[in-house]
C-alpha cells in the first residue's frame, strides 16, 4: 500500500518553523540594537576584544558548508548517492571547524574571567555587561543551532546510506538543508554586528 | 509515486553564489576597517542584507518556490521591520 506523502506541505511546515526561528533571533537583534544605541562606546570596546580572524574563518566555513549542503541536495536529486553523502560529510566537517573555533574563542574569554555568571561580570560597566551577555547568549544559541543542524544532517547521511532517502524521496534532506541555511543566514548578521563594530 | 516538484540547482550556480558571498564578506571587513561611524554599520547591514537575499534566493531555492511562499517570507521581514520601527519610536519619545 502506498503511504500518503505530501512533500509540499512538509516544506511549508519547515518554512513556518524557520519563521519562528527568525523572530526568535530577531528579538535578540532588537535587544542588541536598543542597547547598542544606548552604549555605543562600550559596544565598540567590547567588539575589539573579539578576534576578527576567528570570526572571518568561521564565516567562510559556514558559507562553504552552506554551498556543500545545497550541492548534496542537488546530488541526491540527480541520484548520485555517494557524492551526496560525501558532501554532507564535508558540511559536517565545516560545522566541526566552526564549533572548534567557537571553543577556542570562548576559552580565551573564560581565561579573562568573562563568562555568564562569573564573579567579574557584575563589576563591569553596564554597557560592557550588556555587550558580553548578548555576545554569549547570541553566539551560544547560534552554536546550539549548529549542533542541532549537525544531528539532522547526520540523520540524513545514514538515511541515504540505508536508502530511505533517495532521488524520489529527499524531503528530509531538503528540510535539513533549509535549517542549515538558516543557521548560516543568522551568522551573516551576527558576524558584522558583534565583531565589526566601529 | 511522483511527488517531487523541487527544482534542482546546478553545482556551478551554487559555486558562483558562494564566491560572491565570500567576496561580500571581505568587502564588509574592509569597509568596516575604515572608521566611518554610523555609515559603516549601514553599509555592513546593507551588505549582510544582500548576502541574506542571495542565500534565501539560491541556497533556500525561493527563486523556484510558489508565489505564496515567497510572499510569506517577504511578510516576515516586513513584520520584523515594523517591530523594530515601533520599538525605536518608543525609545526615541519616552
């Protein structure tokens, strides 16, 4: 018996979820904008503490991973399973590079006593406190999305391997890729707003 | 059962898009390295907007989606712009 399937509806559902994600991060960007307008000098000094080099490497890693996952979808649509699986593997590798850099970056802050709930944080000026709190919360929530994306894409990898995800039935990879592009889209705004404040 | 209506994007199109995105990233970094004050955040956000538009259009296939979905996505950004506008009017006049 043929199981009912509606890929259009699945995709629309994924988009509706993406809208909620956009508004979730949108709310944080709004808080950021208001406090940046109130404390421009503190936000500028705060951003100087962040490494533009690591931020740039992470931007390139995410942009590249966005391309490879889009190619993985094209590959499965063309019934090229091996290429699709390899491209998902490259995407996961780029995600690991991103998270490793984030770990290095956060470790450097932790060494200077800057982490959520640290004894130093309440003694900072209000503007600095807002900048670093928003930095940790926004990059932390974004990194959590990277981890979720990696889990989704790993599931797609094994579904292609088992044949459940194939050139006739690839909606899981299509939605997984949409989620991954969302993570990239958010980072495109986080990068200039946190690292490149003048 | 044929239930696949999704458009297949060619590899070379995706590769070209990512090259433009990387170029725009370096453009943002070089523009913000000059201290242009309020101008540099405007430019950085404009470039980020162009990059976001390209990701939505090519990577997220909105170019090949139904008009309904494209309008829905556009409306979310309009809604967000209205929220930002109202918030800043509130802060400016309190």
